[in-house]
DNA sequence: CTGTTAGCGCGTTCAT
DNA sequence: ATGAACGCGCTAACAG
C-alpha cells in the first residue's frame, strides 16, 4: 500500500490503526523516505536558504544555529548563501541559487532584508521569504527586536551614571539597525533633556576599525564625550582598544557600550556593557515562521523578541575633573 | 536527444559541435539540471556534510566559508551538522544524518576526526570522509597544519624576549591540537635548555573561562611564570582578562600568547601574539580533496598548509625585578 | 478512508 | 558518437 505517503506526511484521513501498522513496518525495515524522490515528485525542495552578507562575524554563527534547529525538527535542510553586498553581485548570486536549488524559502539578513532590487527579483521568482530585523515595517514574516527601545534604556543607564556628553558611533548605511540605534540614541538624549550635538555622532561601519577611528575623532574635539555608545560590539571593541592604547582608563576616564552581546563582550577587558540580542532564538523563530508561510502563503507573522541589557564593567560614573588623568 | 546528459556531466565521447549545440540550446531555454532528479537517478546526493562540535566559535565560520567556496565550484551543496560531542549522542546524530540525507561525503572537524566509535560507524556506512587536523596520522584525505612546529617557533620568540618561566594552558582532552601544542611547548623548552616544570602546565578547555581559571592557579605559585602560552585564542583572552583584572600589565608584567589568530586576536587590548592558522583555506582544501575522493576512492590526499606567526603587543621582554609593580 | 495509476527529470543501459 | 527505453522512489489525482 502506498498510503505510507500519507502517514509520513502527517496527513489527516488515516485510520490510527493503519497508521500504526505503517509506522511499525517502517521501523522494522528501517525505512527512510528518500529526500530526492520526495522533492522530485512533490515539486518541493525541502530546503531553505540562509542568505547573508559576509562581514557580520559571530552573528551569523548564532543565527545559523537557530535556523538549523528549526529546520531539523521540520525535516528541512538549510543551505548557506553568503554574498558580497558591496560588490552588487549579490542579486545575481541569490537568483542563481534560487534557479539552481529552488529552495522553498529564503531567510534574509540585513542589509539584504531591505534591498529593493533583490526583493523585486525574488518576488518575481515567487519564493517565500522571511526577514530577520527588516527595516521595512511591511515585512510580514520573520523576527525582529525593538532595538530603539533597547538603546533608549541603555542611554538612560548612562544618564543615570551622570553622563551628559554622550557620543554615538553609527553603523553601516542601509542597515535598519543603524537607524533604530540612532533613533534610540536621540530618544535617550531627549528623555534626559540633552541637546543633540552632531559633532558627537560619528559615522561607522559596524567594524572594529571604524570604532578605533571614531575614538580618534572624538578625542580631537574641544569637549570630548565622557561616554560613547557604539552601534555594535565590534565597534565598541575598536573604541575601547583605541582608548586604552591612548592611556585612557575604561570606565574611569571613559564609558563605552555596544550592542549585540556577542561572546566577545564578556571577554574584553573591561567587560562590555551592551544590549543582549537573542540572535539564535531569532533565527529559530524566523525559520519557523518561514516554514509556516511555505505551507500556507497567508500564514506566518513577524515575531518580536525581547531584549535585555547586559550591564558590565565598561560603563561607570562620569569622571570628575580632578579624577581625570593625562 | 538525451545526449545532453553527457554534456552536462562533462563526459567524453561527445563531438565538440554537438556539445556546442546542446550548450547553446541550454542557454537559450535557460535550462538548469534539476538536482533532485539527478540525485534520484544517479544514486548520489551531491551533498557534503560538515560535522562539528558546537563550541569552536569563529573557527567554524571560517572553515565553512572555505567549504562553501569549494562546494560551489563543484556544484555540490553543503549541509551543517552540529553535534554535542560531550553528550555522546553525536554518533547517532551523524549516523541519522547519513541515513536521511546520504551525503556523498562528510568533512570531520576535531575532535570528531579521532572518535573511534564514530569512524567505525561511518566506515560501515561506506561514506567518504575527509579530515581537518586529524590526530591520526593515517587519515588520508583532508588538510592539516604543522601545529607543533608553529608552537616551537612561538616559544623561540618568547625565549628570545628573555622568558625562562613559561607556562602553558592546555586544550581539551582528545583534541589532536592539545597534543601537538603541548609537544611544541616541550620542544621549545628543550631547544632553550629549559626544564619541563609540570606545575607550569595547567589543564584547559579551549575556553575563555578555563584561561581565567588557569591564570589564578599560576599566580598562586611561589614562582609565577613571566609568560603564558595558551592553547588557543579564547583561552589566551581569558588569561589576559584575568591578569588585567588583577592589576597586572600585559606585556610589562606578563606576556601572553595564543593560537588560531581569530579576528578577536587583533581586537583585544593589548592585541594578541598568536599563530595564524589559515582555517578558511583548510576548509576549502579539505573539501576539494574530499570531492576528489568521492569521484575516485583512491584519490585525494592530506594537504599540509603553512602557518605564520602573528607577533603583536601581548608579548614583550621579560620584566626586570625592579620594574615589577604590585 | 484506502489502493491504483501516472508521471516528476534525469542517469543508465542497450541498440544503432 | 548518439538515441530510445526503462526505472530511481516518491507524490498527486483519482477511483474505489
């Protein structure tokens, strides 16, 4: 009997005893459905692609482990599709991937989530999409976090420590994260009754190097900041490294904080105050929603995950003039 | 005509003009072979699995990017198979993966490379294997590096700086890396005419935490070391963090070095002296060799890749007694 | 609720 | 050197 197909696909309309009989036989024969045959006959690939831009470092590792988790329980497999966003080849690369492997869904990570050309190309291919932290509020399937509110809280922490001159090193252009974190920074200033001083806002790249460079620029100011909120942990690491190299003490002379809470944040010295983003959970959740929307195009939602502040040793009370060294 | 098959498989015995005709037609029709159908009819999956134990952090990211590279040019796809080595479920998990997806090959990463039970199970399944940094010198296909020689050189660097009491924080049990790095450490001592003092050799786990713990133990010694070689960068980060937290200056009071040259190594303060291991290249090369051995069981070799020392700021001259603080 | 029938798109014979 | 027929293991659509 080929009712086995129904059993393995968890379809309804199978008498429990029949189902049990099939399952027993399957176990006895050590039967395992052949993925290729399933795909071929079912016009589905049981494959989802994780498309991302190279740089992000540990972020992708964490995200991936969540995606793998979700795929596994759904008997899907995952393929990695790294692309170079800056080379502008990424649209073709991803389209090629779709053409060749026909994944049932694609999980997009910033900044790919908001690339109009890419989205247009993918829309015409008809592949289901899910988004991690998309800038576009329209994105219907995926996972996000209220980064703006998180930064607002982080800023309140700095203000409570007495800081009044707080700088911000921004993230890369075209990332939603860059906008939200900047917005949270401005919210934080406003809530504390502080003016927005654009000389305290330095462009950045989400990179260690841009953090170091930003610190040099900030120290050259007539009135340097006493605290710096860097747009992510890598940038914060660059800021701290440069500060320590110039003989400043953190947090005695300068407070520094980041965003992401990568493992590195605990390991820096001093350990970094940052915002914990549950990246693995976001990968898992976004994938689950993607799988739902694959089964039923109208299913799947954008799930908001909670953040948490990780207050560590890189932030402290504002230095008094007397206590300042060098 | 179904000679197209021959063309797409790069088989011989096709007249050049026929081949050209087929290729032209394929391009015109935007024809792309269907991977599922290929797999089903050809009894191959065109899939290779990357099996690894969770902890390794950035290492797997780098390795993966090399593996993806190699797979892509060979029109293979890669699947990630993370396992929990300590839970002892890993053999079943990997066997399950083989049963379900029948990958044409599996790339093993330490410590899976040397797990006898796993290798036995995989051997009976008949899947082709490739190894990254296997302990077993018999492993015939994959990529490795002369870690022992690398550490020997690193030790020579410390000795040249005047260090005589050099400690070592070991890696996890069952890792080839742990043995080689220890052997290199002993080689280095021997070359400098220094005695092996087992109180200076502390167990570790390749983790930040084990590095911190090791530092505490070493400082409790009557004659603490002036330099510490940690078995990897994570461990070294833990050592440095704990040292700085205790008020020691690196490298003025204590020199520290690691192994791997992960991106983090540049970003620590002070930046970390370490051994550069070309992980991405190893992933690519091991995959290439695996693919060769899939086509022809007798093909594929173990390729040795070169190392390089990254001498940075965490190592310096041995402190004079007078210069020592606290 | 369950069995039957026909392909899915390609590799693999075997003729030609 | 090339074409025709068959079948890989499964799902889909229907018939019972």
